[in-house]
C-alpha cells in the first residue's frame, strides 16, 4: 500500500513543466485510484518513493500563448493544435474528407510529449535549426517538411501533407517558434528519446509481457488498445494512445525500432516518470519494448527502399534487406552490438562510396 501511494504521487506530480495547453490537459488520462494503486504495486522500486527532481536548468518551455493575436501568432498556435489535437484536425474521422491526412487517431503529442516541449520526450526544440540535413533513411539531404511527412506516413500511418498546405505551414511555423534562440546547426542536448545503455542480450518479449501487464496495461489496455476520449467515429482521439493494432503507428515508424522504443519507455513511461529518475530498469524497458513491438500493427509498403546506403541501416531496423548477414530475428530483438560492429567494419571498407553527413 505504501509503495502504491508513493508511486501514485510520482505519477501525478512528476511532470516537470506546466502543460502548455489546458484544453488538451482535460483529455489527459485520469486513471482511477484503483488503477493507479495497481500500477504502483508494479513499480515497487526504490526510485518510486523519491521526490521528483526540479526542471533542468538548460531547458526552457516556450509559451505560444504569449504571441500576439496576429497572423503569425495564430499560425503558430494552429501548428501547436495540429501537434496536440492531430486527430481532431487532420485525423481519419474528421468530417471534411479532404482533411483526413492521418491514418490513425494518435496525436503527434502522443510521442512528442507536452506539445514537443519535454526534454528527452522526443522534443521539437532545436529541430528547426537542424534542417535540412543528411537523412540515412532516404540516403539524401532532406527538409523539415520531409521529416514531418515521414512521421505523417509512418507514425501517423497516413499520407503526406501537401508542402503548400496551411497545415504544413503551421507545423513548420510552430517548430520554428520552438527553436527560438537556438543557433542553426548547434546541437540541442535533450533531443530524442533520451539515453539508455544497450543490453548485451536479446530482448525477451515473454518476460516483457508480464511486466507490461503490471505496469502499462492499466492505462494502455490489456490489448494495447489505449483509451478513447469518446466514441469511434467522433474524431475525439485518445486520452491514452494505443500501442499496437490498426489505430497505431506502422512498422516503418521510428517507434517500431527496439532501441528507440526502449529508450522512450525508459525515460518517459509510465507517464509521470522522468529521465532523471526512470521508474523502469533498463532490462524491464528493453523487454517491454520487445513485447509491444512484437504485437500486430499496420504495414507500410516499400520499406525495402529505406536506407538505400545499406551500411547506414540501423541495426534495429526490423525489416530487410540486410547487408550484414544477421537474421531478421536478431535485427528485431538484438543483441545489436555484434551487428553494429559488423556494419562499422563494412562501412570502413566502403568508405570511399559512403556519403557524409550525420
Ligand atoms: C508513434 C510515435 C510518433 C508520433 C505519433 C509522431 N512521431 Fe515524430 N518522431 C517519432 C520518432 C521516434 C522520431 C525520431 C526521433 C529521433 O530521431 O531521435 C520522430 C521524429 C520527428 C521529427 C524530427 C525530430 C528530430 O529531433 O530530428 C519531427 C519534426 C517529427 N517527428 C514530427 C512529427 C509530427 C509533425 C507528428 C504528427 C503529425 C509526429 N512527428 C508524430 C515518433 C512519433
Ligand atoms: C498513467 C497512464 C500511463 C501508464 C501507466 C503508461 N502510459 Fe504510456 N502513455 C500514456 C499517455 C497519456 C501517453 C501519451 C502522452 C501524451 O499524450 O501526452 C502515452 C504514450 C506512450 C507511448 C507513445 C505513444 C504511442 O502510441 O506509441 C508509448 C510507446 C508508451 N506510452 C508506452 C508505455 C509503456 C510500455 C508503459 C508501461 C511501462 C506505459 N506506456 C505506461 C499513459 C500511460
């Protein structure tokens, strides 16, 4: 009971930043006490009892509501809304058929936490200042619009936003706003899903299933279906997003790679955890990610065209073709270090033919 109560406190007050959009806050998961107690008992770790740390000094959250009510301010705020209420504006259930760009009812914010303002919660801060850049997935220099559309067609399992659409303009404007003060080309520490040591053993989805049931199912559901805010068809989205099934990200998404998913889960889940004090151990994050990613999800066509420079294909891309001779199973579950070593050796041998960039 005591452990349960401590974990509940962490889950509720663990968010280091005020949520920038109260309207979406209302839709947030408010699991009942019994559910939280159940989660708490699954989180019987020393970490769970410690007070949450204060916000990192090197991280500022910019507030779009301070912008004037002019064309720029309205565009940036529309961009923020497209990130937080994607399902209601460009989701598959919106009344206007031509606006149905996403194929699922997620929000960008389902993964880019706190409207893209959360350190190590796949934040958008500094992203605008980093594009265009070399993209290994396409083997070419790509734009920020191209990167947004990669998430539209993979994470959102939908279609690309037209480059001159008001929606694309607004998302880019919002990303620019979130890069205010960030020098072009300078790194932004805190981007991405955060750090986590890679395990030297293969991930174990069977072990992950048990921990999922104890730690995640109360919110995300036994069958990974999440919790809708309203009814199917009302474009109301989810208070807790689904993690697999028809309404989830597809198998070409960045979240469908084990290392990325494990890092995201370790540093951000269950909601309320922080990267400074992760609730889950590295091992548990690794195995839960393997369980989640072994469940069915939509398929993207032509994934064989990804990473045309095969030595740049990440070890944890779970789809072929591969250059390195390791099995599909090992690309899915690891261990990845032997694959990474082999790829590095192949790359060194091919150096003259490999394009530069990050
Ligand atoms: C299912 C989870 C998920 C959803 C939903 C999602 N993304 Fe992403 N997104 C990712 C992951 C994972 C990455 C890769 C981050 C990395 O490279 O470290 C990413 C990367 C990005 C980047 C580049 C970030 C960087 O640091 O370089 C942009 C921009 C982006 N997404 C925009 C969007 C937009 C806009 C939406 C909604 C239309 C969206 N994403 C929805 C998971 C998601
Ligand atoms: C207290 C409720 C809660 C618990 C417990 C919880 N999550 Fe989440 N999770 C959320 C919410 C809410 C979001 C969406 C974030 C947002 O909208 O701000 C989310 C987002 C995610 C995402 C990214 C979105 C997507 O569709 O893929 C993943 C992956 C995820 N959770 C995995 C897990 C795993 C694994 C566990 C167990 C270790 C877990 N979560 C426990 C509430 C929860």
